[in-house]
């Protein structure tokens, strides 16, 4: 049923999904939080089941968005300390240059550190390409998690209306 609460929850989920692509908002968290609000308002068995499934998808997305790309980068020869330094630069970049600072800082730091480490543009450029693919993979995992949460919510809304 189309209630004002369901419309607001759906809009919050869409804003959260946009926050995944444009890293201004904590996108996946907003999608999950909207589900928490909906389940708390419902106070039904369906609502709590939806929240449990959404929480599982949220946790899997959080772990997966960092674990899978990180393993691929390490398998490509990018060392852990390079990834850690690039992550620090990404956090600083997020606050210095809103929206694009984090991804640009991460990729730029990988290039600079790999260039310094190997003293060769080709190897640094290959590592940078791997970093870009890893960022895309992490974003894809986060989007899939958000889609799983939203699908679970839609099924929960449908089930609670029967």
C-alpha cells in the first residue's frame, strides 16, 4: 500500500543509493537505516524479518566492499602499506575536496606510491588501473547490497499488506 511512510522510506532508499555513486552521503547506511525506521514503525513479524535480512545484506556489503577489492589489489602486487597510505589520503581528500576527493586521493596516492616504489611509470600505471577497477568493484558490491535491502523491503511491504 502506498502510505506516506512507505513513500518517505522509498525516497530515503533512493537518496542512499545515489549516495553510493556520488560519495557525499553514507549511501548503504542510509538504505539500511530507512529499513530500520520502517521495521520499527511496523512492529510486525514481517518487519523484523525484513530488518534481519537487510542487516545481513548490510553487513555483507560492508565487509565485501573492502575485502574483495583489497584482495584483488594485493593479488595484483599492490602492497598492503600502499593501500593503507592510499586509504589515509582518501579520507583526507574526502574532507579537503568534497565529493571527488576520496576517489581521486586514493587513486592518486596509489600511483604516486607505486611510482616511487618501482621507479617506473608502467608498473605504477598498472597498479593505478587495478585501483580504479577495485573502486568500481567496491561500488558495485555496495550497490548490490543496497539493491538486496531495497528488494527485501519491497517484499516486506507487499507481505505486510496481505
